[in-house]
C-alpha cells in the first residue's frame, strides 16, 4: 500500500480521486489513505481553503466557479477565448439556424464571424446582438425578457415561450463549469433554464469552455455532458483532462495556443 503519511501526498491523491470520480467521501478516504477521519477532514479543509475543492457534509465536490460580473469578465485576457472562436467557426455552415448563448466568449465570436457567413442567429444576449448589428449576411432574432445584469442576458417566461417555438441546427453554449461526471453547469438559476431549453431545441450542441471551466462546478446543472456533440476548449487543457470527456462520447476540439 502506498504511504500517505505526508499531507502533500494525501492531498494530491484526494484531488486525483476527485477528478476521476466527481466526488470524494470522507469515510472512504480514511480507509483508502490509511488515516483517521479527523485527518481526512483536516486535509479537505486545507484543500477547500486553497480553492481546490468544495467541502460538503461527509466529503467534497470539485471547486465551484465564483460568478463575476459581465464587465469584470470582459477585462480578462482574451487569448484563450480567441482560440475557441477559431475552433467553432468551421462548424458554422451557411443557412443554419443558430442559438448563440450569452457570455463574453460568445460576444467575441459574434464580433469575429466571417463576413461571408449566412446565418440566422437567435440570442437572448444584448451584447451578442450588438456585436452582430453590422454583419450584413446574418439575420438576428433577439429574445426579449427581464435583463439579468450579471450575465447580460434576457431571462424569464417570455424568453422561454419564444425559445420553445424555434428549432436550431446548432446551439452554441457558454458554460460556467463542465465536469465529466457532474455535467454542464451554470451559475444563475434563470439563465440555466434558458440554456436547458435551448439544448432541447437543437440538433447539435456545442459547449465552449476555457480550461479553467473544465472539471469545475457551478450551482445549477444544465445537462449531462453526453448531450454535447462538441466541447471546444483552449490549449491549456491537458490530454488527461480531455480524455474523460472523450470517454463520454464528446468530440473534443482544442484550440491552438
């Protein structure tokens, strides 16, 4: 049996188990590591304080993404998001009906779509709509409702009613967290409802998530990862991280650095 007497060894193994199984249970860790449950609880507390996991009663889950305001997210470096934009463009075909989700990555995509691409884009995101206003070959349908100022997207019954009457060739989905076992997640309850319905209305679903969103969680589950036709991520995602999504049947496309 491997020696886990050193805290660093135990904590690294805990993180490896968490990445593999999507959760860890304190009683099971105590047996697997050959230490007391009190020692396990101290390890989980230290890992939680470091932001590497989220302690819950009886064990731990992957760390939860802390939601930032839209203006804060706009200030983040764009290199990783730009690689996602380059990866998704070949999936967009002339004549498609496309749902474009909210988020700074989708806004960036809207600003950089090829000028000769003919699409009908449906969105609940005012920033996406504004980014497409000068694109002469794209028809834009804006879904109206209550504005969520954190996500800069329209939410509520009006959005859901209109969305339920449209079928999409492609749903381009922004995510706050995506975990191979726990699924695709959002940080906002109302926006999660919009995302769930958009998925059911689409022939294919494409999730766009930078490496920091992989194996991370958020409060509201949208769907299992198996609903995704593609997961687009950036060059920072490792082969080990991506293999777990491939095993779930998802086509993984990693953008270039």
